[in-house]
């Protein structure tokens, strides 16, 4: 597929996703500017990110640190004038914190105090080295179904982890993130997340972000207050990265 053909394909998909978002917002009595579209670009090349940048997107997400690191650098070469915000949305090992702190603007998958501590140290080092210019925005990932391997903390542990995050100057608590259970009702899951987010804002008014909803359930997430939907397949298709 030529670059021109891929651009046309992405433009069509983007228009469809934006239309879905606008309709979901109208149905929920919300404005379309209340929900950010985050393009999940895992398994897709930096060339696709560059084309999406040309189409007006400024927020991109990655799941794996090693893939993200190279892609961020390559995109900067392809579109040096762009100013994207890069999100880490996958489960993160503490030994990857140092690298993530150099390229990520947001880490949405903070699910332990030890990871928060590692990210704070890594961010402090990155600031000192001049690799970043400000704090790292973070979200607490909530496990809504207690499934092993899904990542996230139990609802009852959110306040303690949030408090730990706010004791550091290097991290900035911005809200919560969750994935709906694979076999559950997304409306129930996102309603639960909305309640968790509301309780968190009582003690942390700055934690206004709710990252929830993906290609298959974004309408439900928007109806329950999501401020950011993470869309991969509906936007980029199923084509895989040729060289990770």
C-alpha cells in the first residue's frame, strides 16, 4: 500500500471514529470537546503515527516500552515540527521506568506504590539530565474484575496509591484508567469506574481524567463520564508492525 493510499485509509477511519465519538457525546448530553481521542499505535509503524499527525491527532499511546522508545524517536525524525503527547498504557515493569520517563508525557498504568516510586526517581533523573522539562502525569489503573494478569489495583486500594503519588513532586496525579472486563457488561464496569473517580476527586480535585473505552465499547464509556477513549483497531485496522 502506498503512503497516499494509507493516508486515505486512515483519514476515513478517523472520520468514522470521530463521528462515533460525537454521536456518543450527544447521546450522553456532553460536548465533543469533553472527550479526548487517544490513538493506540502499538504494532503499527512510526509512518502511521506521522500520517495521523498530519491528520490532526496529537495524542498517541503505546503498550510496550521497547517498541515505544524507538517509535517516538523515529516519529520525531519524520515530523520534527509535531508536538505529540505520548502515553504509556500497558503494564510497566519497574526496571523500564528510567526509559519511560524520558519519552512519556503520561503513564496511565500505575498500579503499585513501588512502580510510583520508581517512576518518581526516574523522572527526577530525567529532569536533572534535561531529558524532560516537567513532572510526569500519571493515572491510577483500576482492576474492575480482579482478573489475574490484567493489571490495576482493587478499588479499595486506589486512595492509598493516589496519596502515595501526590507525596512526590515528580509525579502529577491526573485521574484513573481501566479496561472493561472481557466477559462483563461494560456499562456496569464503567459505572463502577465513574464512582471510583468521583470519590478520588473529593480528596484530589486535580484528578479529573477518566481514561476508559476502546474500539468496541467507547459509547458506553462516554455515557459514564470517560474523558479519554483509547482507540486502536477502529482507527488503524489490524495491520501489524513489520519490524518492532
